[in-house]
C-alpha cells in the first residue's frame, strides 16, 4: 500500500500542532495550579488569623464570665456587711463609703 508522502507530512504536521496545543494547555494548567496553591495558602493564613481572633474572643468571654461571678460574690459580701435596700453595686459602694468615714 502506497501512501502519498504529502499525506503523511500533513498528518505529521497536524500531530505536531496538536502536541503544541496540548503543551500550551499543560503550561496554562500548571500556572493555574500554582496560582491555586498560592490562593489556598493565603486562605489558610487568613483562616488561621481569624481562628486566632476567635480563640482570643473565647478567652475574653470566659474571663468576663469569671469576672461576673466574682462581682456577684463581692456584692453578696458587701450586702452582708453594709445592708441597704438595694443590692446594686453603686448603692452598696456608697453605703460602704458612708459607713467607713
């Protein structure tokens, strides 16, 4: 079977063009992959930053709960020693100041 040389050369040319296009596509995909990896790293850093803030806010919240508990104990203790009609902190502190003058 004889195949014309021009036909074979045309097929080889077509295959070379397809290979060139595929090489370009691969290069584009590799560049996109690098960009995606960089974006993921940036997002992870941002997530870590926000997680750190959330952890600190949780700590502050726990500290505030502890302060509230201590405040209640202080008000209860003041109310034992400086009885007033109201057990709010300002009234108790005023009663304390008046009685200790």
